[in-house]
C-alpha cells in the first residue's frame, strides 16, 4: 500500500497546518483565507519538489478529545479537496486530537490517500486526557466506507503524551501491535513538535516491523541523511517554517534546499 501511494522511495511529506477553523477559540472569522492559504502552501510545496502533503488542524487549540464537530469535518474536507486538486500529489490528513473516524471520512470525501492516527493501538495520556485504542472502530468504519485504499499511519509512543501506563511495553512491541491490528505504517516522533526522534528507537522499530516506519518530528536539513538511512519516509513540518517554528509561514527556500539535498541522497 505504501509503494502504491508514494511513487518515490523514502517520500518526504510536507505539513500544512491549517489555520484555526470555525467554532474554535482562535478562528479569525473568515473561511476563505483558510482555504486560500492552504492552496498557496500546497503550490509552494509542489514547486519546491515535495513528494507528498498532509493537512492538520493544529491551530484549533485547545483540542477536543477523540472527536470534533461537523463544522471541522466539513472545513477539513473542503481544504483537503482543494489541496489535492492544487498539488496533484499524494495527500493525507490528521484531525486533532485523535479524531480518526472524522479523518477517515474527510479522506474518503476529498479523495486523500492516507490518515495519521493517534491512539491506534494501546492507550496513552495526552494533553487532552486519556486516549484509547481506536483500531477496531476505525478499520471497521474504513471497511464500511469502502475506503480500503486509504492507508492508516499510526503514531507510537507519540509526542506530547505520557506513556507511563504502557511503560512495560517497549516501542518495538507497540509497533508490532499496530501491525497486528492492521495498521499500514508506524510513525516515530520526539517528545514534542519539532523535537528529534530517537535514532535508537527508530532502528529498533525498523528491525522489528514489517510495515513502513516513518519519522514524524524533528527532521532538518542537517539530520535528514541520518533519518533517511533508517526510515521509510519523513514527515516534516516545523523545519519548513520561518525560524523553524510551526506557527510561522512556509519558508520556500528552506524547502527547496532540503529537497535538493534529498534528491542527492536518493541518487
């Protein structure tokens, strides 16, 4: 499934952090600028040579736990459709926090290629509270929707979370659980947005996992060679922003230079 979605080896997935959506505390009051900015960022990514794009409602703080309202699902569907149309690249979605069913619905409606899921296997304590496993419900919903072509990439021991309740289960076993439950790939992150993933954890998971392993935070032009050596794909967000901060605007030159280096490394 991974190779069917991505037409290149070790794809780079660029993040679009969609502006605050209707009904959330930071919503600015107008819908069109949200859509327009997402389209502009998608076009910038494509021009810079990115392989894939993922959209995420990261500005919707504080997040709801495990579900979102229909207004969020509707807006993310519009944004997803426009980003896919503008870029014509493999596209995915994550809806915070842990709104995996809604993400799958948006992916199906917008003809996206994958979702990023929180809490797919095992429980953890996040900023929003206890996040429980969603694999059973999510994959049944995917089957009912006729959306088996949409991949599920699952975070394991994810950032911004405490994993004390599963401290006796190492990250390799967590990855095996995602595989056993039918996940299509696992994502390894650092402790928080923009922080580096542990290379030892990455190598251990890669050794024990039969499904693709992606790195989902902390990738920069300085460490991309190391991560590309071990991972099957990289998700990059903060580094592509001005000053390396996720809330800032995209820095086209940084994306272009990054992808030029990736091109050299691939050859």
